[in-house]
């Protein structure tokens, strides 16, 4: 029963991270969810990770720079953000994104 409850909690946290991610001016075309790191989960660490993204005119994320947030949540967030795609634009843009765990 406890194991099942842990999986449900993990699922809720992951869904929360997806739904609460905030993006800047360009619209996100595809979004990859950030995995809640097992160590952070065991330690009960929650919070917001803020990152800056450089998005190519085609919509691919070229670079992600971690700005702030708990270090145990940062790697997972950066890995997920690198997989995001945005709608095309006439030039490269930067976006500041916050992902909440």
C-alpha cells in the first residue's frame, strides 16, 4: 500500500512540474517533463528551478543555462528543457523558464 502511495505521489509531482512550467514569449510546441530525482524525493525537496533557454529560429533549444533553484533538481530540469521545442520564429530568442517540483 505504501509503495502504491509513493508512486501516486511521484506521478502527481511530475504532473505538477509539467503544468506549472512557465515559458516566455514563444509558444512551446513539445514539452518533456522533468523527472523528480529519487534523492530529492527521499529528502522531501521541493521548489522551483529557473533556467534561461536559447531557442533557434526553427524552435530547437540550443542552450540551457541554470539560473537558480535547488541543485538536486537542476540536472533533471536542464535535461528535460534541452528536449523542448518551440514554434518557429524569424530569429533566435531567449526564454526564461521556471519548473516547479
